[in-house]
């Protein structure tokens, strides 16, 4: 293309940022859901505050907001994540997950009979409904029988079909926003203006505030952040987490 003076000019094509609208394998999405057992319709988990209040199960310390899910990476039940593929932003869906793909079938061998004297040494009262922890196993006292109690170490959801009512709220596509979302998932409560994210070539650098050093088990959270980033951002080869400590300013003397 030339102007009237014969000078060659070029027309720059307008580019628009591609926005993903359909969930794919490895998509990073925000999801709302209500999870309940099919047998009795009892809700055991949800992200919607208004529903929690309506159902009388609202908790003051509950976290009611869409959750972040890396589809296909087993952040939720794999049988649930599989059904998210192909959904569109704003779409809702009911998904049923059978026991064998949810919390497993009930195992009679996980119901143990324990002496009350042993419970006393553990500081547990022999009362129906009390929680008992043996090693890595957690159970609940289901009956009291003379000098012993029966403790069920099966998951309370074992043997049950789980029904999820899900709604896809957003698909995160920008790499920096993906990293920021992962940080918020692993270390919730940090204001966005308190940490910075930079992606240069194959390196992701995260500047975290020194206040995070006082968060319990923060080192494990940082390991999780790095692992999640390397799983989700395939172009990244390394993650650097930087904490900066500045020299405190000298306090002025009264004699000055």
C-alpha cells in the first residue's frame, strides 16, 4: 500500500487477546460447586455462601468462593475433573461419581474394637461420635459395648455416590495470572499488592513479603507453589521464590 507521495506504508492488523471459553485438559479454572451424597442428599462441601446460609450449614470461618482447579491434575476427584472437560464458562452441570471412583467402598476390616482403657490412655472419652486417631488412621466411635467400643476407620463418605452441582466461573489463560492464582491457593490471605510475579524466558520469579516467614508451614506451601507452576506452565523450567529483608532504619537519638 502506498500514499499519494509514493511512500510505502503498512497497515498493522489489530490483534485481540484470545480468551478461552471451553475447558480443556490442563485448563486452570475457577469452579463453584455443591457436593452432596446421593443417598440422603446431605451437603458435605460447597463454595456458595448463600446456599450454606439457606441450608443452615454456614460456618463463620468457612471459605466461600470459587476454587481453583487444574483440570486433569487430580486437585479434585479425577472422575469429577474428567467431566469438566468440554464445559463452557458460565455452564452448570450435575455430575455423579460412584463410590469406587469417589471415597471407596466400605471395608468391614476397618471397623475395630478397642478397649476403653486404651482410649483413656489416649485421652479419648468412650462416647459415640468421638474421634479416634491411631497412627495415620482417623475413625469415629460408632457404638459402646461394655468394656470396649467399636471404631469405624472408614471415611464417612465411603460406599456413597457423590453428586456435584458445578458451575465453571472462569478459565485463567494469562501466565502471570496463573502464577498469582496458584500463590493465592497455597498461601491465602496475602493481598495482591504484597507480592510480585515476573516471567522471563523459562524462569518464573516470585517476590514474597517477609511477613510470610511467620506463616506456619510456609516452606511446604512454597514447595507446592513451585510444583504447581512447573506442572501448569509447561514453558517454565525453574521457579525462584525471593524474600527480601531490608536493613531497618536507624532510630534517631533524643540528643540530636
